[in-house]
């Protein structure tokens, strides 16, 4: 393949963007170079060059005079006979097999496809050289070295042709020219490295490294900067090996800086000074904005191309989510239009159900129906997986060779991975909180609809008052009655059959049954709601525990204490919902144990919140905002106190045994969530139940003591058993101290049973 530049004039075209580094990175990453599969990448480059040659009509199967595609021979309809070598030789005598070299003329270059052809020809030769060199052994080292060098020289040849063509095209932009020159240095460095020429390898790698650094610093976007930075790893490895081979004891990077003098740069890569000067001047005109991740006072740069793509996608989705969350949600129901609906056929209805029509229009099924939270979580999940893979790859590279660049890149990658994990878990918590709110809102609307239906049903069952009798019109010719001068001596007494009274009693019984049925349905609806709420709160707890285990969170005490306070807040909410469910099942002792643990969580949240000063930005990541909203913990504590009051009322009405809660699947789920936080020890449950009964007994006896006051309420009649009040200072029952406590009670009883005379002497003393 030749390049005809002399005596040719470049066609007048617009600016040609030739992102050489991007083309190489995408081709290598997608076709085997992640796994260092040289054979696969070589086959891809071969196929790529064949396609581009065919598109440019530069294949050797075409007659050079015609300049078009060769026509295929007509397909044979008869069976081909066996052809002998003599028959084939006789048939080929009249054909011309003269090889005609193809060339790329400068005046025929209208786009970047000729440049891509030369680029992938060089890549194909380079991949062949690396594949052959990677397969050498001690026995065939000389043969493989000779073949590998032959292919590497071929790659340098195509890279030089590419450089000549790019220089002759004024339409190619400055970044394309600089990247072409850097690629020529990369290929020459690989050739000298295979030859074993350490001095030449050091010179070429140092100059190419300086040019790539200049390209990275002058990049208009952070993605271009990451592309240029990704090629520095190979050069750093060559520089270290060359310095080791030359017995240099200094820092290899300082040695490379000393080697890359202006004279050496111009000698190795002609046009280096001019290209670097234009890059710096363009950089001053349009300063770059590198992609950086900010975490409190830390700044995490993103130099990896793969990480740049997924992070930018996640940030774009987060911006959409922020607008979605800040938009006011309309609680009013949407008004339905009165227009006639379009009737679908059976086939159209099935296609709509399968999503076929939507897939034909958009290419992705149900993509437009995704929730913004789901889109952000999908983007952040991909970003976190990519960052984790990059961290693992960097760790494997560090095991093979230790370098300053790998160690610095490892630190940045680990921080970026932790930042992405923190964002992923934060958005997941915010989504769980939103689902929790929506679930409660739908439950409230459902309760409101049920109450309105019950009220309408009660209004229908109430008796209607009889209408007043209408005045009869006087008949023609009749005379009106005279008014009675004296009232009647007697009045007619009403009937005493009792029909109205019995009807009222029946209506009252019917209303009571309907009210009890409605209350039972409401309790069952609330009970069905608790497993979903518990699952969401348990997911929030797991996410907060995972966030607390991150290294960057452990290094910030303020943020760590804030996240602990939020975790205790949601654990207290979980204890409240579980206690209400246990009350509905009749397990009052277990409910009291759960409420005690909820009070403990509230106290722990208050203590952690006192040490969380200065974490306002992290507090706004997901609700609740404990630092800005000081009433959140107080409201949660008030909810726990209200739940405890409900338990006390249930204790006062407790009668007989209760059905087993573990018989249902939902009950088993509630037990699973509850036992992750508390242990339902029989002694603890019994002690909590006794304290509740003592509290109810004290509440029933207080009005009887203060009968002298005027504002005494009557004692409510209750069937709850009244036990001896127990002091709350005794604490929970401990089986290990049972014998000692029994002896203390016996000693106190013996002191109180000495008779009235001993008591009189004690009072006198």
C-alpha cells in the first residue's frame, strides 16, 4: 500500500476529525485485548482492513483500468468435474496474474476511511508481532524473534505512511495530527523493545510519553484526557525495563525527563516542537474541564476511559432524578377525557401486551416507562461494577510490577469505587423511603375509601322520616269545615305494638355488626401492609450497614455518626410497625419487647446525632434530614409512646389464649424481621407483660385514691387481672439470680410478720 502525495492536491473538504486514540481503545477493548488475546485482535484487524479496502475499491481482485468491483462468476448448475493439476495449468495459461500495487492518492481522500485503513493495517502488523513474540520459547526464540521483528517493521512502515498522509491533509484537526505522531512513537518503541535495544527504547518512550502528557493536559474534554492517559501505562513499563537494562539506579521517570530534551524530541519525532506548541496554545484558548468526583474535602480524578463513560451516564441520570424529585407531585386525580377510546383488534391487543409495537418504535422494550430511580440505579450499578473490575485489574498489575503510577492509580480507583458504592446505596435508600411513603399514602387512601363506603352504607340503613301530609284541595261545591270552638275532650293514644322499637333495635344490631366487620377488615388491611413495610425498612438497614463499612466513611467520624443515627431512626420505625402487627396477633409481651428496643434505638440515635456536626451535605443525600429537622426523632419517639399506650389498652382487654402467629407465612416473615433485632426470651416477654399489667392496675387505682377532688373520672370496668405492682427498678428477670431474689423476699416477709407489738415498738423508736 503506497501513498501518493507528491504532485497531488488535497481536495477542499471540511475539517476532518480523526480520533485515533479513541478508535484504538474501542477496537482493543471490544475485540480481545482486555484478555490479551492477540490472535483475536489480529483477526478483527484483518477483517476490518478487508471491509475498508472493499469500500474504497482498493482490493487486488479488481482490474486497475476499470476501477470498479469485480463481477462474480456465474454460478454453476452442473456438477464440477475433478480437476487435475494438468487441467488447471492449461486453464491458467491464458490468464494474467501480474500483481498491481494499490495506492492512496491525496486528491481522492474525502473522508477518514483511508486513514483508518492505514491505521488498522499498522494495528494488524503490530498484533501479529506481539502474538508471535508471546509464543516464543527457548528452542524457537531466534525464529520467533525474526518473524516478530518483520511484522513490527511492517507496522512502523504503515504508521509512517499514515503520518505522511495526515501531514499532507490540512483538513485534519490538530488533535488528530498530535495523536498520529504519538502513535508513530508508540509503534517505534514497541519495535525497539522487541529488538532489545534498551537505549533506543528509552529515548523513543520518553519522547512519546512527553507528547502524550501534553495531549492529555491540552485535551478539550476529560474523556480525551483519559484516553491519552491510558496509553502511558505501556510506556512506563518500557521505561522501567529499559532503565533496569541500562543499570540505572535513579528514578526511571526522572531519567525519562532528562532524556527527552528538545533536540532528542525533534530527532525521534520530527515536528514534535511545532505540535506541542500548537497544543499548548489551543489549551490556553479552551481550557479543559477534567472529570472529578468530590467527596467532602477530597477530589477524585477520573483517568480511565471506561470509568469516565459510566460515571458521566450516572451523573446525567442523577440530574434527571433531581428534577423529578423536586417537581411538585400532583395529588389530585387526573381528569379522564370524554373522548371515545380507540378500539384495538385482537392482534393489536396481543402485540401491545407483548410490547412488540413499542419495541419496533423505540428498539428497547419499556424503556420509556422506567422510573427515574430505576434508571439511576441501573447506571450506578454499571459504574460500580466497572470500577470494581478496574480495581481488580489494577491489583493484579500491582502484583506483577510495583510502580508509582500503578499505586497512584490504585488509590484513585479505590476511592472512585467507594464513592460510586456510596452513591448507589444512597439512591437505593432514597428509593426505599419513597416507596415506603407511597405505600403508606396508598394505605391511607384505601382506608379513606373504606370509611366513606361505610358511612354511605350507614346513611342508607337509617330510617327516613315520614313526609308531612299534603293539604287536600277543596272539591268544587264543597264547604270548608268550621274551626272547632272547643278542643276535643280526649286524644287518641298511639299504638303499643313495638314495631318501631324492634326495627330500631335490629338496625342498631346491624350497624354494630357492620362496624365490627369494618374494623376487622381495617385491621387485616393494616396487617397485610406490615410485611412490605418491614422489607423496605430492612433493606434500608442493610444499605446503611454497607455504607458504614466503607473506608472513606470510617475515616469521617461526622458522617459515620450521622449514618448511625439514621440507621437507628429506621430501626425504631421498624420496631413500631412490628409491634403493631404483634398486637393485632395478640402477642402483647413480644410487642412490648419490640417497643423497648425501639426506645433504645431512639436514645442511640440521639447520642450519635450529637457527634454528627458538619455533615449537612451528606444529611441531604436521603431522608430523614436529622440535622435540619430536629423534630424527626421526637415524632418517632411520640409514635413509639402511642404504640405503647395501644399495647396497654390491649393488655386491659386481654382474654384467654391467642392464636399462633407462626401458622401463616406473613407471621413467619414478621418473626424473621423481629428476631434480627430482639430475642423473644420467655422470661423477658413475661417480665414485660407483668410490667404492663402492673401499669394498668396502677392506672385503675389512681382515681380511687383521689376521691376528694372534684375532677375525678370514674374507674373503667376491665377484666384485666390485677397483680402486685412491681417496681421498674428491679429490671428484667435473670434466671441466674432467682435463688438470691427468693431469699431476699422471704427475709422481708419475716420482718413484716412480727406482729403489731413489734411494729408499735419500731414506730416509737
